[in-house]
């Protein structure tokens, strides 16, 4: 009865193909879940996401869970949780990111998960920060604590979607700030965002944390796309 009641309020069909989900499936049917374009970069040293940060900002590890493709099922999922209020999709995908991290060995000394913040007005309009929801899913699986009290966005910025590498950096270079007295000394922080392209946003976030004693930073995005 409880299951039937929940189905009245939450979709119980696959978000990719529309087929009815079985009792053991969530968001995606198994067929569509296994068709997600996994990068496996979390198991590959010197992968393309890590190379984005070479010579720019020191990171311990960097990866993205999936390849992003235009008009793909993954793009549909991202659009749904960013613009259609489907917070449940973001949390589901965050848990998959957490499972990947459990495979990677990154978490031997990782202590905190820090999502890329939204500007307050945008978060209020959307109802949540999608990066924070992804991070919450990662936290549930890994047990690493979620920290939303150390990194903030001080100005509104235009979307990065149609910008080139230089414009992306200029768009975010001075928009983040941190509260550096929030107990991050000696920690290993995992920065989390939805889509990684040039790494400009993550670089700006990492720079805003610069100066914290003995802080280590890793980067994990849901999806990776090249410019």
C-alpha cells in the first residue's frame, strides 16, 4: 500500500525510455542505467579531467563520472534536475558518483565534500543547489561529511554553456569566497559540480580556498564535456 501511494506522487517509469520500473529499480531501468556513458576516469591516473588542472591549480585527484553528450539521455537527466525540479534524479546520480568513489581509493583520507555554490537568488528560484544534492548523494554512500558552510558565491554570473575557455575563466575568476576559519586545516576536500568543461569553475573554487594550511583538494563532476 505504501509503495502504491508513493507511486501517485513520484514517477515510477524510467526517465530515459519510459518503461515501468520494477520494484528494485529507481529513476532508470537497468537497461538504461547500464547505457549511461561511464568514463571510469576515477580509476585512471592522469586522465583528461586531471589534465585540465595541470599547471593551473594543484589537485590530488580529478574525475567525472560520465561523458556528456548533446541530446543524450544524460543531458535529459541533467536538464530535469536543474530546471524541472527533479531533485530526486540528482540525488540518485550523486549516489552513483559515491559508488564510483568507493571503487577509486580516493577516500582513504578524504574528509569533506564541498559543492560548488549557487548565487542565493538562483538557488532560491530553483529551490535547491543541484551540486549540493549530488554531493548529498555522494555523502550518503561514502560517509564523508557534506560541508555547505565554507564556500560561497558572491556575485551572479551568466551561464557558462556558450562561452569559450578564456571567457569561462573571466566569468568566474572572482565570484567565489570562503570562510577560511571553518576548520578545514589539514583536510582533504572533494569539490563537486554537475558538468565539467574547461575546469574554470572548479579552479576558481580551489583558488578561493588557497591559503588554508595543509589543505588538499580533489575534484569530481557528474559529467565531462570538451569545448
